[in-house]
C-alpha cells in the first residue's frame, strides 16, 4: 500500500481488518509520506580523515557520530562471527586457549564509521560506511560478548560512548598500517547508546504486536526492540568475486560461482533452494534485482572487482574494506543499496586465517575463502549471522558442536545441505521474527507453587506443512530468567534429512540470554531417545526438579511424532505411558473444529464477521514505523500475509502536522519488492485531501477494497 501526502508525517499505521468468507485476498501494502526535512545534512565531518581514491578520483571523508551529546567515533558497533576452517585448525591445535575454543570462534567487533564519498569530476556524492576493527582488553571484549548475548548490545543497532579512532597502527607481521577503534580505558564504564547511523535502504516493516511476559520485564527486555533482521520475503543477493592487486583470485569462473550459490545452471544443493525449503517458501533468494546492473555483472548474480590490496600481506578488515569500496565504485552507489546480502569470494586468506567464512551480525556482508563458498552449510551459516542468528554449541560446551543445527558445525560438503536449525533458532525466527513456523510454537511456563504434569506432542520442522493436528515444532521452557530452554523433535527427513546428530530424537537447547527472541549463543543440553529423561534442577529457582521424558517416538506414522512429558516436582511419580493424539495422514483436512468459543478475542478459522462479529469484525492490526520521506515512489511499504481470507477496510495513522493534505493509498496483490520504484502495478484505493490530526489523534482513511 502506498500512502502519499504533501506534508511531513511519520506514520503509525493501524489497519482495520474484517474477516470475510470466500475472499482470497493477499495484499501488499505500501505507505509513504513526503518528508520536508533534509536528511542529507553532513554532520561533524572529520576533515582530518580525508582520503582520495586514485582508482576513481574520489574523495572520502569520515563523519563522526554523536548521540545524546556524547561524542563517539562509531556510528554503530557491529559484531563479527564466522565458520571455522577445519583444515587450518587441524594444523594449529596449539592455538587453543584452554576453554575448548579456537581462534575465530568468539565474536569480534568492528566500528562502523559513516563516510561521505565525492566524485571529484562530477561533484556527485553519496554516504556509505567503512568498518574499522574495535580493540580493547580481553576482559572488555568478553564484556561486549556477554552484552551481545543478553541483548544490551545489539549488533549494528548500538554504539558505545567515548570510542576513539587511532590512525596508522602497524599490523602484526608488517607490510601495512591500519586504523583501529579503541574502547575507553580499562575500568571505565561502557555506555551503550542507540546507533546514530542512517539507513541506506528501505527497512522491512514488521507487522506484529509483541507480547512481553511480565516475568521477563527486566533491564534487558525493557529496551526498545529493533526488527532489522527480516526472515520473510524475497532477498536480493549479490556475489562479488574479488581479485587482489597481484592477480590472486578464486579459480572458479563467475558462471560456476553463480551455479554454486543460486543453482543457475543446475546445481541442486545450494543456499537458495535450502532457505526456501527450511522456510517453506517464506524466505526466497533472488538475483533478479530491482535495480538494473546487468552491465556490471560477470554472470548471473556475480560481479568481479579488483582491489588495490594484496591478500598475502593484508588483514581481514583491510581486504573487506577494499572489496566493499571497489564494489561501490563499480556500482556507482553505496552498499547495501538494493541488496539484502552481499557475499565476497576470496582466493584464500594469509593473515589471521582461522576462519572458512565470516559475516557481520544483523547486517548484510559476508566473506568466504577458498572453496568454502561452495558449501550450502557454510552459505546458510553465514547468512544466518546476517539474520542475527548466533552460534549453536554442543553437549561438550564448545561453540560450534551442535550438529543438529546449521549454526553449529555446518556440513563441509558441496553436495550435502538439506539441514535446518535447532529449536532455539526456530523459536527466534518464529516468535522474534514473526516468521516461518509462527503459529506452531508453544511455551511451557508452569507455576512453581504446586506440582504439575503435562504431555506435549511434537512433529519435526520437516513436517511443518504435514501437521493436521497443528502440533508444535518447537517449545520454549521458561527458566525464570533470560536463559530459557527450547525443545523440539529432530526429525531427520525431508528438508532436514542431512541432519548430522541425534536423528529422530528429542533435543533440548538452552540460550545464554535474550529470552530466545534475539541473538544469543545456544548450547545443546540433551538428546533424548524414547524412554530417556533430562532433569532441570532447581527449576525457576524453586529448589525442585523438572523432569523431561521422551515417552513415545514414532517415525513410522505420517507424520512422525514424539510425545514428551514434563513433570514438575514429582506431580506424578509413575505416570502411565500417554496415548498420543491420533495423527491423520495426508491429505490435509479442509476444515477443523473450533477449539475456543466466540468472544475470546481470537478470530478462529471456523469464525467470520457474521458468525462472530465480536472477534472478527473491525479487528485492528497495529504496526509502527519511524520512516518519513516519500521521495518519488519511495516510502513506507509492508506486506500483509494472510493465513485466511480477509479484507482491509481502512488505514489510520498518527501524523507529524495538522495540515490539510492530499493523501493517497495504493494496494496490490502479492509483495512489493519489485514494485517499490513505480506506481505501475498498484491500485489506488484512497485519494482525498484530508485534515491530518497530528501525533496524538489518529487520522482515519477508510476505503473499500474490492
């Protein structure tokens, strides 16, 4: 839907929904408001940090960020995580630090600095950013890692007061000097602030209304949540083959690279197909770009650039910066631009090389050395980091050893990749991101005042769409804090057939923090075969035990299922083996009996606005955006993905002004990704000059949608 207005009005959108029988309507909605403010002002240009690019006659000026009056050199702080290189680690065992971790397994951090780039010939300019390694003592970096896992530090959305940039720092081994961002002195309190950087692309508007458990209202969950990572929609991915100053480049041709990542020429195992499989079509990779760059590409979805750095004597950060700059120069605009993810392919690494690939968390960039870019498991792992997913550790407590999850040790093969994520990551995607398996998750949160006994039936994520009884695919077990447990049935079939551990067993995972809704390292706590039990001692601080038992596992049924009992405080010491709920084979039934009555504020599949107007008429869907600025066809855009027939009968919004203004609303069936820059393909459903009511009273815009 497109909402355009002649006044500057940030929108809080409220859609009025009526559920209708027999109407099959899928809506893409786009909203936009003209912004009269100048968002392109140059603030705090650091004239001491001016460089010229000899390859393109460009001048690059760093812009220092400020927030709430506190100076800081970094617009945001971004965490970096990767996949370890097993070949490298086999020959460097002496590098283990005594914790079971090898170099590269812990998150690193970079300082994002805004840079204004000006073409000397045309005087045209754009704003991009560069990443500078963030340094501090090991205890300071460990504090940043803990803050990242508990949600106080949000990668790409948080900065730190008092950061400084030091120029011309010698690189270990010689050969070059680099800039480094330095944390305040040891002992000084680290103050986390909202990132001051601007967005360089449209933000995907999350249509959701978050419910916060009262038990989780603590210092972490009080913070305002961001929803940068988007798990639904069509994602534009650009692959960049990098050639260094000495001609070093990966031997694969752009055609082969395109095939290995997109399946362009018949490769059947790659991230494009597996993301679509794990998400059941909700997350789609594309190289059909909304902006035409055909003349810049070497093959479908693949660009080739030459950098002014040598791989043999340049560190990781310097190579990434050079590759990013070369790509932006070739494109003529700042990254990420229209791209959701950009993947850089290198010949190899020669300094600080314990990684096979690495990615920027909650961001868009990832880097691959040697042949690791070919492996679907590595591809999904790194894009997973872009999507704000943390590593998955195993029963041994190591960072990567949960082999039930692609965020653990992934599959290091070119032709094996049918595997997805563990219950904690599935919950984060479903509930934190309102995507994929949303609607098939459960929460166990019993009172500790008295004993309780319950059973739950699970199906694996591979049977998400073969689940007529709507059983959960993942369940959160509240811990009484932010380090919750998650449980699921690790069914090794279909989209998860290449799973590498605990096939067809019940798995229990615990996160380090963030209540399972955001980035947090997880660890596998138990894998249960039928009849086995896992004990959580002192459950929720009660001093009593919670026993979790895999009562029944049946992989011969269609779908396969697991029945699990949860027994708190010996509510039933010798419970009989529960009888599983009958599971109907496919085909799926077309109707289901209601499970709750009219009047419960839930519009069930069996109800509509005639049968139950209390639940189904004039339902409000609330969403929020701080976006302003409808230049040309741009603006606030969002998609309503209906799980049942519905009609949208109006939009209401808070506005910045109280002017009379021409306001237009457009809608179209399907998504908006390829239609963001034009009015073509949109239907005008509201076109009127109306009085805006300001930011305290909603401005209503009713319309009839046929």
